[in-house]
C-alpha cells in the first residue's frame, strides 16, 4: 500500500464525522454488548485502555475511514470490534503459557473466538486475521478494509499508549 493511502487514513482519523456515530454504534451493537466481547474489559491492552476500549476505537475509526472511502464501513467496524478477541492479558500471557509469539498468533486466536459467536463475512474475517501485517509477514490483507485496519490499529495503539498515566 502506498504512502499516500496511509496519510489519507491518518487525515480522516483526525477529521471524524460525528453525525455518523449513531449509525456506527447500531452496526456493532450486538457485538459490543455480547457477554464474551464484554470480557475484553477485564484485560489491559495499551496504557490505561482495556482490550475492549481498544477494539471499540479500532471499530470506530475503521467505520469512519471506510465510510469516507466508500468501502464496507459496517464490515470494517464489526471486524474491528472483534480483531483482538483473544481473551487473555498479553502482558502476562508469555510467562503463563510459554507462547512468545503473541504478536503473531493472536489474530488467528481472535478469528477462532469470533467465529464461534458471530457469523463472519469475508471482509470481517480478513480484518481480524490479517490486522497484524507486516508483523505477520505472510498474513497479508486481501481486502481494502483489511488494509485500512492495519493502519488504524497501529494509530490507535500508539494513541492509547501515549495517554498512559
Ligand atoms: Fe492485534
Ligand atoms: Fe489491535
């Protein structure tokens, strides 16, 4: 993906249309209020935000950016809300399980969890499975919404970490 694409995403993230907020929330309500998804509130993610807060941020900006780009904003939002549904504290996960590859393995874990509880379309699966590219070298997004997510996820992560108190 070109540098220009990345810059446009960044610009759109700073210029959200709050008139779309209600439509955004309605598009993810069943996911955002599902008991399994709510469990993400128990796990810290970046800085002071929980995994739930992080997923809600990614869903929100995915929706905003994709709607501005005339992409499938609803699928991008729904995939975003589920993209880190791995349900453990990754800060202590390695010590507990010996899994040193959380960065590489969690997208597949999230996809497996998400597929258990929700019917996922092709774009939603792509958003979840390939969001860690380029860390996961061979797991490359196949959809534009998937590409948007790789950037939105990184910006949200950086923003959440910088607000750590
Ligand atoms: Fe992730
Ligand atoms: Fe993430």
